[in-house]
């Protein structure tokens, strides 16, 4: 039985991700010492560039504050894990594009409701999943290790992939880090496709195909899908070709899930028939389905299941930009955060979630009125699905999210209900 309140906030994130940040690199190469030093210096320079870009964007919104942005610590932790622990150097280029485009999307996409952060959100999601994997004597990660050992055995034999001294719990941990940190990394592609209606008939995969001349000859979809030939990901029968064909009809909504899975497998320097390639494929399977409406497509894969749960538990600290008329005739922008932290209070074998919401009257007024129109019933709809999926996998705790007592403070509930 649980006996302590678990507080989900940014301190929790940094604590949870200390261990993975200190893990040795997955499948290090045989580079000479001087080459390795140069590579690490290059990676750190790339991380520094990403952080400066992030602070520049956030600094625009927080120009009145002399304090450094505390979220930079979260971002650095995530970038270090991607570059140094996983060795996914190419992914840092895409994460830089996320940082470049994410804050612009707050304002320029004109979503009918609020647009929330996707820069530090994945780092927080990863920490939640890491906690769930390692709680209760690491029951969940050991169970998942057994699942993937069996599920990939024919593929490993067929391609003679040697795991060396890397254990299956380490493989699952690395696959989770990749899935959590990269699950939203293809949002720049989605922005690009959704921004112009004239692109709806275009080949979406031209955005990630490595060589532009190749899709003039065979089509980007064929080029990318050919690279998956014989892969474990292709063997999962997820209808990748059908999903690609359906993207324009859905106005490319949630296309980042499919494109993210593909860019980190079919457009990567790592051979798929390798240790690091296997980790990429396990992560891609989860990323591909994390927005599926079919529960079975999620629940049938342990990492996909964990990604859905952690992604939907990440309520706190997701700023969105509110635009209001400025007295000068322009528009004033400011960030607003609905939820400050989540407190998981022990209840039986699981938890009651208490979301500590904003107590600012001005913020409440913005959230209550259109286009945001925060309503408790609308909040509960997706969380009923989350509660159901939590109950479907042994090793995950029950978490109650759909009671009025889950929303704090009382003033927030009273104001939204008035």
C-alpha cells in the first residue's frame, strides 16, 4: 500500500531524471579518445545552442524578469539524455526545430483553443514514465523486459543482433527515454503541413526524406517505407501506408505521431538491425500510436501504453500564450499556466490525483470565457479513458482523476462553477 503523497512538479522531474542522465552511452562506438572528446564537445555546443534559443523565446515573454528561466534546467536534462545517454545526435537537430517553432505556433497557428507547450512537456512526461517503471520494486520494467525479450526474439535471431552485455531492463529504460523525450519532436512537420491548405495534396514524407532527388524518382513514401523493409516496426502491422494515405483527409491532425515514428527509424544514421536501431524501433512503435483513438492499438504494446498514460498525466506547467487587445491598438501577449503541480494522494492501492490550479482571478476569468471555456466535465472526458487504461495493465497504479475533489483550490472550482 502507498503511504506517501507523490508531488508531480519540476523538482520531481529533475530528481527522476538524474539517474538516466548519468547512464553510460547506449552502445558506444569504438571512437578514439580524442574523437570522443571532440564529439562530446560538439554535442554540448549543440545543447548550448538549443538552450540559448529557448531562453531567447521565453525571454521575449518574460522580459520583465531578470531571473534565468528555471525550465532551462529541465530542457538541458532532456537534451543531455538524447545526445549523451542515447547517442541520438541527429535527434538534436529536430529538437532545435521544435524550440524554434513551438513558441511561434502559440501565436501564429490561431488554434481555436489554447496551444500548449511541447518543449519541456516531453521531459516531464519522461520523468512520470521513469517513476512508474521503477516504483513498486521495479515490477513494471521487469515485466516489460520479459515482454520485449519474447516479442523481439525472432527478429534478433533473423538479423543476428547481439545485445552484448546490455540487459533487457536497460534496453527498455533506453527505449522509454527515447519514446518520452521524442514523442512530440515531429511537431514542426505537422505545423508545416497544417499551415498551408495548398500542401494537403503534397507528399508528407518529403519533409523527412533524406535526399530530395529520391522522391522525384520513386516518391518519398516509397523511399521511407523501403528503409523499414524487414524491420521489427514493420512487422507490427500498424498500417503505416494506410496511415500516411489518411493524413490529408484528417488535415494532418496528429501527423507528428506517425512522422515522428518514421523520422527516428527510417531517416536515421543507425542501422535498424543493431542495438541502437532496436531501441529506436521500440520507441517508434509507442510514438506512432500515442494519439490513436483505438485503445487496443495502445494497450497491446507496453511502451505505447506507458506513453499514453504519462503523456496524459502531465498536467502541470504547460504554458500557453493568451493574446489580448493592447491600448496602443496592437496585441499584448502573456503566458498563462492552468495547473501548478499535481499531488498524488495515496488511496487504497492507488492514488487520488489533486491538481493544484491557478488561484489568480485574472487567469480564472480568461480560462472561464471563450475560446478556452474551461469546464470540469470537459476535463473529465479524456481522464475517464486514462483511468480505464491505467486499470488495463498490471504494474500501473489506479489514479482517480474525475472527482470534484481532484481540483484545488476550492476557489478555482467555485469560480469555474459560478
